[in-house]
C-alpha cells in the first residue's frame, strides 16, 4: 500500500474542517487563530529573556511571511495580468462615481405620475373608473405569474452534495458505535453524535460534567447519548457544537494524559496497545522542548563521531587544570603519552602513562 503524502494528509484534514465550519477560508482562518489564542502563547507578548510568547510584531511578521511565500508561489504558477491593479483602480473609481450619481438622482424631486394627469383630463367618469379598475390590487396579484424566474434558474449549477462519509470524523485511536464515533490524542478526545436532520443547538439539552455526559432533545425529551466518561475531562476547556444541523461534535480535554479504552464506560473497548500515544515536539512545554532538542543535538554529534558538549567542557577544564601550578594535574612543559596495555604471562595490565 502506497504511503500518503504528508501534505495530502494535512490537506484532507483541513478540507474536512473547512466543510464542517461552512464559511470557506474565513471560517478556517478563524478556527486556526482561535486555536492559537486558546491553546498557545502565540499572541503573548514576551519581555526580553522570557521563555513564553514572542517579541512585539514577531507573530504578525511570521504570519505575513507564510502568506507572502505562498502568494509568490501562486503568482509564479499563475502569473496575474500586468495591469491588474490599474483595472481595479479604474473599476473602484467607476463604482464611486456611480454611487454619487445615484445619490444625486435620489435627491431630485420625483415627477407626478401619469395616472394623475389622466384623471385631470376631460374624460367621462366611466372611462376613468375602467382605468382604475385595470390597475387595482386584485389584478396586480396575478402579474407575478408572468415572470419566468424558474427558467433562468435552469442554467445555474446545483451545489455539490458532500458525501456522507466525508462529514464523519476520523476514528483514529478510537472507534465507531451505533450512537457515535470518537477519536483521541494524547491530550484530547473528539466525539461525533448523529442528530435528527435539522437539529439546532438551541434544540438540545447537553449536560457535561468532569465524569458524565447526557445529550437530550428538548422537545421530545429523547436521550441520544448518556453515560460516564472512560476517564475524567477538564470541563472548562471542553466544548460542543452542532455541524450541518445533523451532527453534534464534542471537543474534550483530558484531565490526565491517559489512553482511553472507550469513550463511555460499558461501551466497546479498543486495544490500547495499538494506540499511537507519541507526542510531537511542539506538544511539550517550552522547557521540555529545549531539553529534548539538546538531547537530539548530542545524539547527532555522537552519530557523526564528534564529542558531546559535556565531553568538550570536560576536555577544556582539564586543559586549564594542567596549566595551573597548584593543581594536582599540573604538567608544566612535559607531556604524557598513553601506552598500549602490556601482556605479561597472559595477564592484562592497565595502561600506564610514562613521562617522556
């Protein structure tokens, strides 16, 4: 089986998110920056030397950097017309002039209607009554039938229907039951409950505590899901929302970094040995990230046959001690040369350092 391209996997996840949010790129950007606001120190302005947050303007410059990178890549693939900016300036100017003309026209006094002129003409009263009867509301009610709006709509392309499977969340590290689907990460659990089509958030009664969950329809009092969580959650950091008026999605934060055997106690359990509980480097706190980066750096030096940072520091310290007269390691101008171990009577003696 061919492995999925990392970009393709990410694109599929973000595409599904965009569909569920239902607001296009604006909804996706709002969700991303909302996540950075709620769960990270992205917007935190750090003081000099602080580990949390970024210096002023660093985060905004970071965002603009990635925007500019992909905007330039797009323009390279699809070069825009050279006079595009001039066209937009011209169009905006025309729109402003058009609005000014409409405002001036609205300020002008409106001429009297033709009906009033006709009534003032010397016509018999019977003829005037017939003309008024023709313009009566009863006759006007039938006029909309003459409009052919449905024929104009025939050429329009109907909106593409999203396949039912694309609307369902991933069951990665989780499972699917008759009532819901669920997945989990190291820190969180996501669950999706099927609702009657057309259900809105205000039509639901959702009770969520640290250990229990109940989802009920207000009108019929039908309980859709009820039970006790496999492990406790952080209620203040957890939330729920209704998607497409047919799914309720729960985003729960685990109280402890434990692998859940099931979403609700008593339901079908998964094999926790097969669960991927590895963490990404950025999921650790800043202090731990720094420690792990140092460990990886040292391992990389060892693989390349280079001394580690500790070994380099010890070597530098020994050089200083050998140059100090009061040090027991003082050697002056003499050098010590290590000799290979000698074999005497088939016995191995330790290496001796003999002065030259």
